[in-house]
């Protein structure tokens, strides 16, 4: 079979395959959303000579992006592979800075630190507040 014949067969058969795939996945509905997630954070603090001063940790709740986005593959005579792919991924559309207090701090020997200045540590991280579907590989936003 020649390349043109293969492309014709793919162009004829592919729409039915895509339609069946869309219906089996619930009509292709997107559900990219912002969800809460519990993670365990550990932060080590070092002095100017590189010696560890303390290690702090805590279980914290942060936002994450999760869900499905509509993507498609369709036959194409102008692409080298013979198919045009449009992929979309669930990613953050807006980030905000969040201050988290790590409340379990230990010295290098593993002894719990309880003094007000050493017994906890504030760290800053950026977490998503909004999520939506973006074209995969598009980092220009």
C-alpha cells in the first residue's frame, strides 16, 4: 500500500474511532479543577559554612491542578507523521504566594527544638488558585 492510500484509509476510519473514543469517555467533557492535597514538607537550614543548623517539617494542605482536558488526533496530509495532534493539559492559570509554618523542628542530632525562634520555620511557596486546560508544551502564559 502506498502512503496516499494509507492516509486515505486513515482519513476514512479515523473519525469513527475518534467518535467511539469520545462517547466511551463521557462525551469528551473537560473537568480541570483546583483540588486540595496534603503533602509532607521538609526544609533544612544551613549556616554560612554549610553546616546544618536545623530541619523543620510539617504535613500541610496545598492546592493542585487535576483533571482531564479534551485532546484530539486527526489525519493530516501536511504533517510528516500523517496525523495532526492537539493535546491539552490541566495546569495552573493563576498562582498565589502562600506562607506555611513548619512546626516540627530538630537540631542536627535529632533533638526537638522548642524555643520560639528555632521551634518553627516559615516558608513561602506558590500554589495554584485557578486551573484550566492549556495546549501542551505552551509555557508562554
